[in-house]
């Protein structure tokens, strides 16, 4: 089974590049199948990691940034892959 972990944070205004650099520097305790990092308006950063694991498996996640870098707690979601193809 493939599980995707999503980590999303919103930087203090004007510190989006700093948050992006911080997220890219974070090492995980294990190696995911894939890892992608995204940015969006309002200084938001999203990191998605894909793992070959059961949905409830304990998996390494990015931590909360320290200090005054973010405006709120990090949002985290976990998804199970249902395969590729068209829905409908």
C-alpha cells in the first residue's frame, strides 16, 4: 500500500522563502519513495512524502518549525493511494 503524508505550513508574511529553505533542509528518519515540496501564495509551503507502508504505520514526519517562522500550527494529513486512473 502507498501512503502519502502531507505537511503544510504558513510562514509569517515575508518569510516564505525562509520557510521553504527550512522545509527542504529537514531530514527524515527514513527514506520515502518520493518527496515533493511546493509553495503557494500567502507564504505557504507544502511537503508531500510517499511511503510503502500500511495506513496506520508509524512514519517519520517533518517537525513543527521552531521560533516565530509560522503563523499557526502545521497542518498534517494522511492519505491512502487508491491507484491511478479516471474516476467516474
